[in-house]
């Protein structure tokens, strides 16, 4: 919670936190209107799936170039430029007229979002190193807060009754506020890219962090897509409670991220990974009890456990001096995005073949695997990491 207070008191910290909030406000507002865009363009489910794939393709296509972009402009300017361009791109799906132009629009959104995601996280690692402060978890808490704010925006659907006006308001506010705040961080830049030969043992550590990121973000994506169906089919929840599992997951994740930095400062980042994975394992166990309210509380515990893990992965990755931080973050984030996109698909295929309950046993097993991986990392690293 100290990191939250620090962010609210310091204009530079708050300005960067607002970038995190903006990203999820934009994404959440766009996601609300996916059915509207599908209807406007008369797309079938397969065509919509192809269009949405373009977003992921855009992110992956730019990942390898982001370190060079950050090296060229600096993290502060790269963040500023991308956060001012991205809101305009989020308007495009609302005004395009065909599947082809929607594909192009979503690809462009993915490219700029990929740049923003890496540059803003790299910017936090620069601030943490410079000011000797832990902020990463709380920054991700502001990202989660942005999702909640976009959810409140659903009330605008009825009051405005105009999707283009809704996204236009979100766009103008995002650009105006971020332009005003960006002077606080635009001049910040990391150290020059190291030309030294990279120690292979450290590359193995980065790949290990990437694997943990793949599993955790894959599980997050699976819960976002499948928790409602699990409560409906397995616990026989009434319609009004279909979304309760994901709601509990999201609230716990937001709260956990605002407390995560303080915990990390006391026990170290790697211990936080172990602790978070253990809490998530308990959560999965409760979900699999298959009692409605116990399962809902289980989803909340999973959110609490996961809340601190991705921020800590980014913090550990960004603190290295043996490899350029932007490159290392790109690798770990790339693994994470892959998991977020592939995880729900793997879970769906498993559910189709063996049943949804067994899919969640698979998620529990993957979480136990993360406990093992992070425990191994703990043995290999000092407490302060």
C-alpha cells in the first residue's frame, strides 16, 4: 500500500500509472462493443476470430523491434508517443467497412499496443532503479483499475446509445490527459544497450521467467474465458452468478497488486512468486470442490495469488545488468502474451475431449509446476532478488 501512496503523491509516478490505466480503459471499452462491430460488418464467428487474431499478430510482429525502438527514442518518449497514438487506433474498428479493413485496424492496434506494453514496463524499471523504490505491482494495479473503469462504461451504452461517440469520448480524454501528464516522464531513458557478451546461464534464467509468465498469463486468459461456464455447468450457478467467479478474481487481483510492492520489499521478488503460486494452488483446489460459493471464493484466491506474479516477473527481469532490460522484458512479455492467447484454446480443447472439470485440474497442475519452477529459482538466487 506504501507504493500506492507514493504514486498518488508523486506526479511522475502517477503519470506513468495513468498510462497503465489508459491501456485497459481503451481495451475494455473496445471489448464491450465487439458484438456491435460483428453485427455492423455482418461477420460470422470464424471471420471475427480471424480479425481478432490480427490484434495478436500485430503484437507479436513488433516484439522483436521494441528494444531498438526504445534504444532509439528512450523509454519515456516511446511510452509518450505510443500512448498518444493508440487511442486514435482504437477508434478505427468503429468506422471501418469490411473484414479486410478491420483486420488492418486491429493489426495496427496490436503493433502500437506491443510497443506501449514493453516501453511502459521498462519505464517503471528505470524509475525503480533510479529512485530505489518498488512500484511495479501497484502500476499493474492501476492497469486492473482501468479494466474496472471500462466496465463502468457499460452504463454509457444505454445513456449514449452511440458506440462511436462513446469511444470518441474515451479517446479524447485519453489523449488529453496523457499529453498533459507525459512531460513528467518523457525525458526518462534507461542505460545504453550493453554490447558485452551475454552470459548463457542468465539467458536460461530469462527463459525460466518466460516459462512462468507463459503459464500464469495463460491461466489468466483461461479464467477470463471459462470461469463463467465452469460455474454454470459444474456448480450449477444461477444466471445472475455466472460472472461472480471472474468478478471475484478481478477484484482480488486489483487489491493484491496495490499491496504487492510492500510484500516484495520485505521478502524479495522470487519469494513472492513462490507465495503467489501457492495461494493460487489453494484457490484452484477450492474451485474444484464444486460448491458454488466455495468455488467463487477459490477464484478470488487465484486472483490474489496471480496478482503479484506478473509484476514481479517484470521487476526481476528489468533489474538485470547482464542483458538490456528492454530485450529481457520483450522475451518474458512475449512468452506471457503467447500463454494468454494459447491458454484458453488449450483449455477449450481439453474441455471438449475430457470435460471442463478436468481442464481445471490441468490448470491446478500447471500452477503446481510454477511452484516448482519458482522454488528452483529461489534456490538459485539471493533473497534480495
